[in-house]
């Protein structure tokens, strides 16, 4: 055992391996630096932060825990718990619909036969090349002209579903095109004989999808869930552009509004508090990625049964 350990250690200490480890260590430190800076900045007071010339690693002369207390308990400046709850509900809601629509759409395009299927799928894939910012104004007008909400006239418009929970309920769910593509590719590698055997046993379409095919797609479904959850959690455009009520804000939009409101003429933004709230938004995403990163790799590498 000692000889084996010595051989492994000697292999790791070879010049080429040692240089690779040093390079990776340096890259890791560079990537971690913003997180370290955010943590240190959270110990500053508003006055000290704005009057201090910050170095590479800023250390306050009078450290305070107030910003971190606001992060966990909230304050008059930031209803942090409300923003966390709104972000959490929206993330779970969108992730559920992304999983459901990806599974169903993937099954439709992989197993069903109908005229124009390939052309329709290519059109759906083509929509992924359209930048999301292009859809901001059309989506805003769609929400504002919604004809069956609040008594708004379809021709003259109004507020529609703007600044309501319907922005999240209607505007959030959609077919996850990339997820549908991955599920389609995976299901196509599953032998069709499994479906036929299930039909012989009396299984219907729903049972085939959820009891036969779904267990084989778990790595891909995990990948879809993780990427959708991270994207929704970090999304600030939807709540920022389509809502204005504080009760509807998610964490990214609330932080943006807090910094924008504090940046009025003559006002000094409370940057330590804003940075600390940003840290609170970042940590859950980092934890999700850290603990479930293997599923991201498996979801792309494993595409169902091979052979």
C-alpha cells in the first residue's frame, strides 16, 4: 500500500502534472475572488465603504454584521424573506413545467408520426437562435393587451396582466426546447420494443411515458431541472419589466430596483447591503451546481439506452 501511495505521489509530482495543478489552482483562485470580495464587502458599513480606497482584499476597520442580519431577517430597506419566497415559488413552478413539457414534447417528436413533424421541430429549434431581449417589447404589449384580464379592451389596451401574479403563471411556463431536444434524442435510443411490450400488457400512452420511459430519462431530467432552476432563479428581466409591486418582486429584480432607487441624484447607494443581497442570491445557485454538477454531465453524456 505504501509503495502504491509513493508511486501515485511521484506521478503527481512530475513537472507536467505539477504545472497543470498550479495552473488549475490559479484559475480556481481567480474564479473564487469575486465571491471572497463579496463576503468581505458585506462587513463594511455604508459610510466606510464609500470613503475607503478598497484594495484587492478589502478589510473594514470597524466590521459590522448588519448586512448579513438583513440578508437573513430583512429590514425596512429590503423585505428579503418575501423576495426569497417569490424566487423560490417561481423557480419550482417553472422547473415543474419545464420537466413536464420537455418529457411530453420529447415523446411526441420521438415516437409519434405525423405530417410536418421534422419541419415543426426544426422551427422550434430555430426559435432558440432569437435573443430573448428581442421579445421583451412584444411580450410587454401582449401582457398589457391581454383581453380577458381586468376588463381591458383588446384594441385600446390597458394594464392587462401586468403587475399581477399572472405574469409568472402565464409568462413563465413554456416548452423547454433544449430539454425537449435532449429527451427526444434519448427516447429515440430506447428500443421501441419496450413500448410494444408495455402495450401488450395493457399499458396506455400515459403509463408508457411515466412508468416505462421516464425512469430511463432521469439523468436528462435532472439536467433540465438544474439548468431551468438556475436560469429562473437568476432571471431579473421578467419581474423587473413586467411587475412593479414590491409584493411581486423576486430577489434579482429587487436588488436591481434597490440599487436603482438609491442611485437618485444626491443619494449614495448602500453598496455593502446590495452586495450582500447579491451574495445571498448567488450562494443557493452555487450550492445547486456544486452538489448536482454530476447530473449536468450525465444528462449530456447519457442519452438513454445504447445498443
